């Protein structure tokens, strides 16, 4: 189950620009990493495992949908949009790092291109993670409003909430 991917390169390309390549090893590593480190904490262990066991049963949740709640029509962006933004963040930050028999290296183009700076990569990483989380908030509303079994609100990590002492 650890090797099961909930999204493919082609599905990521619906939401984010990612290059075509025959070598998907690094991307597959990142997809699994995002599912474990980002998606599972958002969904909670119970719903995450339900989805991993039977992803086809969660088509509306995964791919997005339109739904009605208390007389208002809403758009659910879908977990694949959340995954795509998180994967794009990780891909831009860590996608060019490759393990070789001689250690970890950064693969560069042989052409005239030049790698982006670490500072810029970190900025892209944070922006894409924040975008993914904002999309997640939309999907979370869908889960709560449609009462999807297995989801427990207390399992949600809240990155944006901070308590400060008033001085």
C-alpha cells in the first residue's frame, strides 16, 4: 500500500506545469512522500486508509465535484488538486536531487539554462504549500458538509493558526 499513488504525472499536469519525462522514479518518490507527510495528517489516519484501500469509492472527493448544501451550490476542488500543489512544491524544491552510487547530486541541464537559487526554490515551496493548504480548506468543507465517513475534524493540522500574547 505504501507504493500506491493516488495521482499520476498526467493528472498533476491538469493543475500544475510539470515536465514530461520517461523517468518517473523521483516523481513517484515525491508523490508517496506527499501522501504520507501532507495528505495523511490532513485526512486523519482512518479516512486516509479508507481512500488508499478503495480510491474508486471516493471519486467526487478525489476529482472534485459540484454539490449542494443548505440550498447553496458549492464547488469541491478535489484531493487531486491538493496533491498536485503539494507535489509541485516538493518537486520544485527537491526534484533535481538524485541519489547515485557516489552520493546525492543535483542534475543540471547540459544546455544554456541555469539553476534557480535555493532562496527562490524555498519561496516557491512555501507559496505552493500554502496554495495546497488553501485548496485543502475547500475540500475539507466538502468532507464536513457531505459527512464523509471516517473523517474526524480533530485530526486536521492547522498551519495558519497562531496564539500570541497581547502585550
